[in-house]
């Protein structure tokens, strides 16, 4: 599956643990940064989400760790929406080291769209769906 790179970073010392590798929970932070970058890449920024009167809540994160990154490694992060439901979306995330493309982590995150005022689930707007479809080589599965 083609997961486009949408965000890059260099590992900071504070992101490593006493073993000298990226602390596992930081990949969830990286995943969140990657989702924000994905929104910018598709031309539907988080500000656009707010303006349209909706928001997203994370309801599930699944992460598998495949390799280790260390201080000063350059990482590349890919993201794509693999499934779009009425009010939920599941995105596929991958993290690789830039110089050798070693897979470091991969997983999914599921967001639920909620009305900004009520916090109740709401339909993901068509404009967002269209932006995702236009950006990705493989359109998300609709459910």
C-alpha cells in the first residue's frame, strides 16, 4: 500500500530513553504530528476543520514497533486514510529512518468526527472526503 510521506523530523535527545533509543510512546506523538501534516498536505488544515464546525477525537491507536531510532536520526513519516465511515476514519501510519528506509513503527489511528459545539458524533464533511480522495493514490475504503 502506498503511504505518502507527509512529515519529517530529526530525533531530539529528549525523545530517547536510557537505552538511547526513541521512547516507544513518542511514536504516538509522531503519529499525531503526521496526521496534522497530512491535513495540511490535502489542503484541509486543522483550521479548516474548526471553521467547518467539527473536530476529531482519537478513539483508538494501534502501533507495532519494528526497529529502533536513536538521537539525531532523521525520520520520515507516512500517512493515509485507509477507511472512511459516516463519522469515523482510520488512518495508516508508518515511520522510517530516512537514510536506510528501515521501518521503525507502523500502525493505525481511528478518529471520530464530532460537532464542535455539542461534542456529539457528526458526519465527516464531503469537502474533507473529496480532499482525501484527490490526494491519495488509493482512495479510502468507504464503510
